[in-house]
């Protein structure tokens, strides 16, 4: 473990940056920051692309909207951490053939997976008619790819701002 300042908790180093160790608190802080960055990216995508919609869970209030975006940001982070590496390994030849452009399609597919998962954890747990209207809906893979590109750009800008503010 890394030595910390006298009164500063272990997960903070002396310069005030989040400690990137293997401890649980550092992991949770990184997960929360990543969820926030994903939520900001998803919010920007929903504002710029009319075919990507988020219906807040539990109503249209500001707190329900913020909670929904944070939930979807966390869900996107979990999908990217669990499913995406497996798909990237399986699609390694396609990465080589397309010079990495397949990443846009894979990220769009991950966003569609998040859309499907968000419908599964909707407020209406049992639905006779099929999927609920709660959650993220995307019209097609093309719109999902465009939304993934917008999310990547928004995430880049958000991470840049967080780095300036000394939050990693």
C-alpha cells in the first residue's frame, strides 16, 4: 500500500487525487466517477439525438431524471466492464481488418444492450404487453452508433474537465 498523509484517508493521496489502488473504496469512487461520466454522456446524447429518449423512472421530476441517468450510467459502466471485453476479444480480427472502426458498432451494440436491460429493470416489473416504456429506447443500430459517438465525445470532455479539477 502507498503511504498517505497523516490525517488523509488511504484512498486519497497527498495531492488530493483519487488513489488508484486495489482497495474497495478507491474502486467504488472510480465506479461512481465513471457512472457520472457515462450519465453526462448519455444526457448529451439524448439532447442532441431526437431518436434517443430517456423516460425517467418514477416520474418527470428533476431528481427522478438525475437518478435515471445515474442508474443508466452505472448500467452502461457494468456492461462495458463485463460484456465489452469479451466481445472485443472475439472481434479482434475485425478490429484489424477495419482499423478499429468496428469499435463504433460494438459501442452502439453495447448501448442497445443497455437499452434492453433498462427495460428489464423498469418500474413495472411484470408487464403483460411486453417491454415497459420506462428506460432508454433507441430506434436503430445506426442511431445507437451515433449516440455512442456522442457519448464518447461527451465523456472525453467530461474526463478532461475532471482532470483539470484534479478528480480522476
